[in-house]
C-alpha cells in the first residue's frame, strides 16, 4: 500500500490521522450535520483507517464479517441459555491464532502460512467485544445493524487494546451523535490527552530506557527484584497512558470511552484491584466469565456457596491467563491472580463468619489499610513479573 | 464561547510558564555544567607513526588511525590514497620518495578503497587538511560499482573517525548528512549500528524534512552545554612531527628506460606487456585461450561513485588541501573497448579542471602510446607507472 | 489556582521529558557505552574490472 502501516498510538502518523479525524468530525458537526449522519461518518472514518493504515486490512475485515454473521446465526437459531458454544464459535479465530502460534511448522508444510492468517493486531480485544455484545443482546429482539456492529467493534482509538466498551453504552453515544460533542467533553479529552502523553511517552519511555533496559542480568535476586518492580511501573504507565490516549480521542469526537485505570496501587485487595487496574477487563471478566460460571455451578449444586465462588474465581482468572496467550507464563500468572482472589474471598468469608479480623487481629484500621496496600502491591508485582515472561 | 476562550488562554498561559521555567532551569544548569569541566575527549597516542610504507586499512589498529592522521597533518609528508595498485614495488611513491629521495610519503588502502571511504577518512580530520599534500589514485573501474561497499566502509571508517565527523562543529551539515545517508541507505548491510552511526543517520533523515523541532532545540541547547550534550567523545590524536631529511638528488629520469626494458623482459609469454605469471593465471582460460578483455560500460547517470568523487573533490578544495589526483589507465593491448571509459575520463578531467586541481591523466587507449611497465598487468600500476606518478608529485609539489 | 499549578507542572514535565528523551537522548549521556563493534554483512566480491 502507499502508506506505512501504523498501529494505534504507535507513531506520529497515527496522531496526524486522528487529528484529521477530530477535525473532520468537528467540521461535520458545524456544517454537515444534516447531510452526513454521525454514525455513517464514524463508519467511514474507521473504514478509512483500516483500509490505509491498519496492517492486514483484508484479514480484519474477514474477521469482522465472520463475527457478524456468526452473531446473526446464533441469534436466529441458537436458543439455549448455555453460552459455551457461542463463546467458542465467536472466539474461534482467536483460539486458532493462539493455538497456531505455539506450533512450529516445517518449511515444506503446505499450511505453514496459516498462523499468519489469524495473526491480526487487536484480535483478542475484538473477540471480547463481540462476545460481550452477543451475551448482552441475546435476549433482546430485533436485528443488529452491521453499521452499528462495525462502529462498535472497529472504533479506532480502542481497536487494539481497549478499554473494553459495552455495545449498548457505545451505541447510545453514537445515536446521540453530534450533540455529544461538547466543549466540556472536549476539555476533559484534552486533559486525558496530556496525561496520556505524559504516562506513555515520557514516564513509561523514561522507565524503559533509563531503568529497565539498563538492568544487568547477573542472575542475582536483586536483579530479579529490580526487574519486577521496574517492569510493573513501566507496564502501568505504558498501559494507563495508552488507555488515557484512547479515552481522550474518544472524548474529542463525542464518545465516553470508559476509564481503565484508577490508582491501582491503592487497592487493598484483589477485588478492588480489578476495579482499578484494567477496569474494563475486570468488569468484562466478572460479567461474562465469573457470573455465568458461578450460575452454572449453582445450577449443578456443586459444593458449598463459598466453594462455588472460589472455583468460579479461579477459573475466571485462569481463562484470562489463556486469553493473554497459550504460553506458560501467561497461564501461571492468570492462575496466580485467581489464587489471590480465592484466598482473599475465603479470608473475607472467614472474617464475616467469625465476625472478627482473622488475619490482622487487633491492629488499627489505618495499619490494616496500609499493610493491605503493601501486601497487595507486592503480590501484584510478583504476578505481573511472572506475566512478563522474564522467569520462564 | 467565553469559557472556551478562557480555557484556551489558561492552557497557553500554563504552557508558557512551563516553557519559561524550563528555559530558566536549562540556562542555570548550563553554568554548572560549563564549570564542572566535563572531559569528553578521548586521546589516542602511539609510540611510532610511520613516514613510509603502506597501511592496508584502519581495522583493529589504532596505530593505523594515528599514522593516517599524522600523515595528513605533516605538511612535508605526502598522503597517498588508493586501492589495489598499492603493491610492494620499490618504485611505488610511498617507498621510492622516502627511501631514495628522503621525502616522507605514506600510502593507505587496498582493493575496494573507493572515493566515499576516502571522503569519510579525510572528513574525520578535516581541520588538518589545509595545505596537506594528498594524492588520490583514481581507478576507472570504481565507477562501474555501486560506490563504496560496506565492508570497505567498516575497514576504512573506524568508529573514532565517525565520532569525529559527528562531533566536529566545523563540519557542515551537508557533509555530515552525506555520511548519515550512506549509513541509513546501507543500514541492512551492517550487523548493527553504533550510537554515533545511528545518530548520524537519524540526523540526516531528520534534516531531510524541512524543519525538525528536536534538532532546532538541540542546536539551541548545545550553545549552552557544548560538548556535555554529546553522546560520544571527541577523539584527539597525539601526532608527532617527522624528521626525515630531504635529499637533494632528484635526477629520476634515468630510471625510466631501464624500467621499461625490465617490464618487457618480465613479459615472456605474451605481447601485451603483461607480467608472465599474471598472464598465465588470470588471462588464460582452462583451454589456454585468452579471455576476452571487455570492460563494462559506465553509466554516468546517477553514478554513485562519481557523486562520491565530487564530494571528495569539494572537501579537498574547500579545506584548501594541497591535493592532486591521478587517473590510472588500463592496458590497451588487452582491453578491446577502452572507449567505454571515455565519457567518464572526460567528466573526471572536466571536474578536476573546474576545481583547479592538479592531476595526472594516465588514461590511454592508444596502443602505440602505451609504454611497457606503466602497468604490471592489465590494470595495476607497474614500476614505470609509479615513476611517472613520482615525477608528477615532485613537479606538483615543487620538490 | 491549584488547577493552574497542576497544569503548569504537567506541561513542564511533558516539555522536560520531550527534551531529555527525544532531543538529547539522556540515557546515552547517563550511561555512556563503550564502542560496539560493527561488521558488514556484505563481503568484497573480487572481480576483474
């Protein structure tokens, strides 16, 4: 193609493109409101990005078409309450991608190029959005319009790694269209934009260049500890910065992209952590993995209520690990997060049952909070360290 | 509307105050840095630096770099840059001039040492070029290549040279960017880029754009911080003066006839005045037939080597080097289509004339004019050829 | 006023970070590296001109 391919927020070209998008939307709001409906404009802009800047445009369009028709077919013919089959069908391309990327093909193998077919940037998040859309809308009648589907799944700022939005929320924003674009939302966007730039391109970059990449691996504990905390800081600023930038561009064009990070290191327990760190994923996992699993266990009357909760929690986070990739470090880190939640859930249950603080005893509330934050921070640092793949 | 304007002014104000605070910070910090006397210079010294002989390249030998820089710096020494003709003949200028006439001279290079590498070497010590006696031996064959090969670049342009090119404040951006562009175009051919190489190439890329904010800010900052902002150190060569006496006996013409006779004697198995052994090994095919002597056409349009030659010529002229050129010939008894180089040689002469640069044009496609011994074989200088160059050098430099 | 101070700090950090990271490559000055060795992947091809 005649343009260099750029993933969202990865190069100045993308910012120039988004600048033009914002400008076009603002111009349309001022002069073309009646001629160009907002949702059509959004569709056109996303399509333009995919066509000229996104790597593998045909692959992602293929994926979108597959997901859309799969969704329609499920809505029409699949009447069961069980969501396992729809989930598997909708995530099939992603599962194939993760599975195939772990296989080594010999050079003579005729299907050695198959993995490339499914290696599409942002496929995991796209699949998550589609699954969310299916589950949320399955009991509602009526047709899901392709344009609404396309706008929701291919919204450029959140295309690659979220934040994960909900179909109803997003579509309501799109329906309000131009009237959503207000100066107060724009100013909010500007603040998010500046903070996003600071996080991603200054702080994360500085941590990476000045600390992380300067650490010398001498195999010592000190090295691994330094790496663990530095990597956590780097990941936080990089990811939170990215999310803020995505939110800001959403704000500029009238979309209230949900927030993703909210002082995660002030969390006192795993439950709170997932409301603060990658919040949109935390909510997604709660709604589409945890709740159905818990419901399923309850229907089948497995164990006690607390056992059902714990199993559902553990499986939810293990699935999250698999979703990150079929590599051991992702899976183990997911299981570790699951374990944290299970332990906390059990501890919480015991406190409630015994009507006392079973771990911290008679410590003052202030101390309990401080210690909880300290413990949580270190547990997270360890799980993220496993996630980084540095150890295995 | 009013709130929007208020907001806009507030942002501008905040930005302005931040920028002013930052400027103050950098300004006050520059005092501290300039007083702290940060040393950014690496000194290269050696016990000996030659006044005769050859140096094949500058790879893994700092003495080689020192020899080169010393040679360029010494105004009484002739620095000869060439390629595959740099043999061990006692008549080669870097042997004959010092050994027989007491004139210091040193040769640098081996095959593939072409004009762009020479340009970089000389650019690295550009402050020493003024009045320096430099002789470039041009081979027409270079001009059918795609310019200096990366292997040659690595051998002849060591990292110290690159650092000097990058750091030298006097070197023009155009010249720095010429090196940067070369690196950037050949990025894939290097195993990796060192920091100064990467910086030269990225600066060149940035300057290709009409305006680069980061380069403008850096230029402004470097006014206050100077060397402290450099990523790489300046390289300083501790050179020594030489003390060779110049002998006054310059009667060299008597050698010419004897060398011609010797060359004819060395060519026993052919009538092309090619050294017998070379003829047997290189010019005969497996059936004992003479391989055809055809030279490739030179395409003068977008000729990389010619552009590099112009860079080199411009460098020598603008720094007032006491430079001269030799256009070498091929053997007209062997090559059938020497007119393929006509246009090239004409262009070379034209540019040299235009620059007012003294040169010796040895290029000769007329068999009857070819003096045996000019070349040892079909393209490499022979003893007599070297003596012609010696005579040219003595005349050019009034020695 | 507090909002304004925050904004100034934000712009200050953005500008400072931009200059240190993208203009003068601060890590090259903080951690001056020894010269690395460069090699050419392309070899000389000897030929008769």
